[in-house]
C-alpha cells in the first residue's frame, strides 16, 4: 500500500491511478494550473507522508515535474514511457493500462541529491545509447527497464546519475535489452 501523496496532472490521471492502485491519496495539478498554494501543500505533505510525482511522459509533464522538484526536492518519482501512455497520438497517464501503472509504481525513484557523475556520455556511446542508428530505441527500452522513463541522451544521463542507478544495474539492464528482454 502506498502511503505517500501521489501528484498527477489531471482528474482522469487520478482516476486511472486509483483503478490501478486502489484507495491512494492523490492530488492533481490541473496541468500548468499548478498554483503556489498547491505547491506549498505538496511541500507540506512531503514532510508529513512523502510525495510521489507521476506526470505524463511529455514535455509539459516534465516541466511540471521539474517545477515540483524545485519546491520539493525530496519528492519521489514514477515514470511511464510514451509508448505505454499513448492512444491515437494522445499522451497521458490516463491512457496507460492498469498493469503498466502498477509496473511503474513497483519502481519508485528518489533523487539522490547532487548527481556525482557516475555515468558519462562515453558510457552511453559504448553501450549504443548515443550515436548509433538504434540509440533512441535502446534508450527507450533501457529507460523502461530501469524505471526512468523516456528521454533524450542528455536527460537519460542526468536521470542515471540523479536516481543513483548503480553501474552494475545499468550494465545488467543493457545486457538484458541487448538480448531482447524488454520487460
């Protein structure tokens, strides 16, 4: 059972999360309608019970996530890939299958403070995640496996470091993706 307050973008997202996870505490931001008062409430709840941010895997979702991160650095994060959250071109948490939402919440991430640069761009090049024909597809599969979502190479590198992914976890996941194990 999840005890933290879950922050989503909209009412439909909240409904989908409740269907997937049961009775959980949820607040929605109304997209960019995230007010200062709501941010203060989220910060207060982070101190009381913890907060998990679960926004859409698109630009707006990332901007909202970053705005919350700026006010609530101790917030935890859950990610979906665009692929599992898209129906007919519409990207959103509410579009994901309930099993995908449960899967995402089985891998909650928390910022580990200032990234210590364990990973470099060279790591991404050596593993085929940058500079190769299938680099974007490989990052997608690896982002799903590691629970850090979709991103470009720069953001992927930042998330690897920010969420404290170990080199062992990373290279094991790379091997699994290369073998075709995308679960």
